[in-house]
C-alpha cells in the first residue's frame, strides 16, 4: 500500500464514471450537482494525473477511449468499495437502519411480496426495503454492479460468486385445462405422462423457463411456438386450452383462483427450484440481509404449508 498522497480524488473518479454512464458532460454535471466547467476541469486534472486520455470528445458525442474503458471499470470498482466503506461505518452504528435495495424476479414477486412486505415492515421497523422487479440476468448484473444490495431469485440460475440464505424449495406442478386427460387422474404426475404433450413455457430471460424446459426436455414434451411473457399469461393460455404447462407451487393459489385450471403435483423426483436471497460477498449489509432472509423464510414456510393443504383437499 502506498503512503504518499494519491494524485486523484474519489470525487474526480465519480465525475469520470458518471460521464461514462451518461455519455454527456452536461448530464454528468447535473447528476453530480456541479457546474459543467468545474467538472471538465476536474476531469482534465484526473487525466493529467493518470497520464491517459479517458474520453474522445466531439461536439456530438462523448465516448471512452480503449484505455479509458479499462480504467473507468477500475474506477467504478473503487467507488463501490468506497460506498461499502461508508455503508459499513453506518451499519456499525445500527445495522438494521437505512434502506435495503432488493431485486426480485417476476415469477416470485406477485406471489410472495404481498405476504412478506408487511411482516418485514413490522419486524424490522428501522429498515426501509426498496423492491426492484426484473429478470434474473438483469438483477445479477445490477447486484454485482452495486446498484442493488440483494436479490430474491432461484438458486439454480447462473448467479456468479454470491453469498446466500435459502428461503425454501418451490416445487413445480403440472397445470392443465379443466377436462384435460392429464387432469383427471388423482395420482402424482410422472415424467412419462408428458411425452408428446404440447407444453407452453415462458419467454427467454426467465430462469423459470430454463428450469421448466430442462424437465420437459427430459420428458420429450413438445414446446409450442407461443411463449408467454408472464405466469398469468401462461396460466390463461392453458385455461383456454392452448396446451399444458408447469407452474411453481408458489403461484398456484393465485393463478387457479383466477382461472379454470387443474393442477397435479409430480411424484419424486419432482422438478422445482430453490428460492434464495443472495448478495455480494463481503458486503457490510450481510447481518441485516440474513435477518431479512430469516423473516422471508418463515413467511414462505407458512405459505407453502397452506398451499399443500389446499392442494390436498
């Protein structure tokens, strides 16, 4: 570690990274609450200190140079570490105060958030939870980029190097329209029954699609050309007789209440996913996130028990 003063400041790095993100000196100055001439002067000092031109500037555009792209990525990492340092100091005073930004995938959020949000607010009164819904790849990118603090996702997806707490296993069930031959039987569904069956699945980008597709491929089921953008659309298409599908057990109560569907659980080994709260390793928020995960797991276990009782009736 060097002992002499660094030739640049964190504020100068903030200016440079913001310019790279906005591709505009004017917008960057506005976001950083500084005048444009001052921002330009600070960037010039930074470039002289580094001995590298970070941006190509013309009247029409601002683009990072090849060397700039590499250094700006490093600058972003330094700033995230600085944010973590400031956050760690605040959390040492009170780890359960402040805002947590938590991502959640669309195949979980509408079925779990209405039940867990009020419990979390009551149990962790000083924490403010900000929920961001998006598909898994986008949430993973935002998590590793420091834009969110954690994400509620399926552990089977490609998440990179993260820490996590398991919330619970969410089994998949077979969903068919009323009157469909596969819905008449009362025994657990089997892989063999899906052979040659027309199956509807979600669109690309949903991790639930990848998990359901792997199971249907093993069963030699035939995927239809139509791909739904959401579980409600998927359930409606099945209720209208377009085919059959798999649904996560978490969504069954909501989707069967709205639509004429018959569901059957699968016999072992049954398909499913592992719901987990994940976060960056080394984050100073880990203690608070583990507590939040514990509360979510308690609520999820209660919902899962209630769901199993309903399906058994």
